[in-house]
């Protein structure tokens, strides 16, 4: 029988939303084993006064199997 756990984390990238997800999962994998997937439940952007996107931010719920 397997047991899964879900943790929530935030990640950011100046490049793209996809890069923010990759950065978050890579950092998470440094201390969490058996990552099975992630759910992006929030996307946010930081903008310049002219409306240009400066930074992408994502909130992730990461699922992993407990050993």
C-alpha cells in the first residue's frame, strides 16, 4: 500500500510560467523524493508600470509518495 502526501510551494521566474514551475519542482526535488506530479493552482505576475510582465509566480501543490 502506498501513501501520498501533498505539499504547497511558491516559485518564480523572470522568463515564463513554465520556467517557474520547472524551477519550483527542481528545488523541491533537492529535499523531496518520489515526486509524482504537481498541480498549478495559482498564477500571478509582477508588472512594470507600463503593464509589461517582470516576473511570473506560481503556487504549486506537489504530490509525492511517502517511503
